[in-house]
């Protein structure tokens, strides 16, 4: 079964070029030009990945992305017309998996689609850079070494690992880890992550599993 990519783009020519390249690379494609059509279609026939243009008639990509994230973790690559916009979008924490700026080469888009899909597959615990997590015992074993994590460190690692490749801001991580946010600050997350990375480094000196994205947050990614 080939993966289906839903192209949401109102510039017909661009959509058709993208579709050609994707099909040549073995993907199935679907195309929508109207922002209003996206959610019904996604609910009815979930694609494997969505290429989502930001500026669309009737409903913008921003709103659509947010709404899809309320019920699905389907990979989304946002397409924007300006580089500066990417920073703003990241700040909005839409939960998109990647961002591409126009003008782009269709070849590059195909490459990004493949990378994001590969990441989603790597989600499976099997490919975790030698890491095994046992949520019942709050135990994390890396390359045969027990990392000896605190409950909070375990929760952080477990959450990031389950959502490997996805970038989370400190606020998002706090939401996930603490039931009562009043007791913590952004810095608390930083300090837990710091300790967590130290323990990972002790068990696997040349392996970075938790990456910090400057000014944005953190993500889990095994090399
Ligand atoms: Ca557009």
C-alpha cells in the first residue's frame, strides 16, 4: 500500500506539479484547493501526510492545522510564502511536523515528505537509539544501562519519545508533565531536561537523543 499525501493548495499549477512529483516517487495523492473542504475530507479519509498551504480561500492553513491536531497526529507539513512566517508559526505551537517556504523545488518537498513519514514510522519503540521504556516501572534502559530517572524525568523522556521528531515548547511540556502548572516555571523544564541529558550522556556518550531547538523547545530524535 502506498502512502497517500493530501495536497492542500489553491494554486492549481503548483498543486499539479507537486502531485506529479509525488506520484513519480510512488505516493498516492489527493488535492484540495478550498480551506473549507479539508476537515471533512480528513475526517472521512485520513491521509498519511498533509501538505498544507497557509493561505487558502475560506479557511487558512493555521486554523486547519490546529483543528486537525485536536483529533489527529497525522503528519502535517506547512507551506508558507515567507521565511519570516516560519518563526511566527513555530511560536504558535500548531503542532506541524515541518515547514517549507515558497518558492520550493518539488524535489525538496518530496524529500521532506519522505523524511517526515520515516520519522513517523520510527515512532515505534523498536527504533529508539537503543532506548527501552517501561511506563509501569518508570524505568528507562539505554544500551543496557538503567538511566535511574526520577518520575518527572521519566515522564518527559517518555512523552518526547512517544512523539519523536516533533518539537515541543517548554509550556507544552509543562502541560503534559504537571497536573498543577502553578508550581513550575519554564526553567524547571530546562533543569529536568538538563539532568535527563546528563544521564543519557553517561549511558551513551556519543548519542544525543534529546535535542534542544534554540528559542523553541525540545524534541526526541535518535540518530
Ligand atoms: Ca495559497
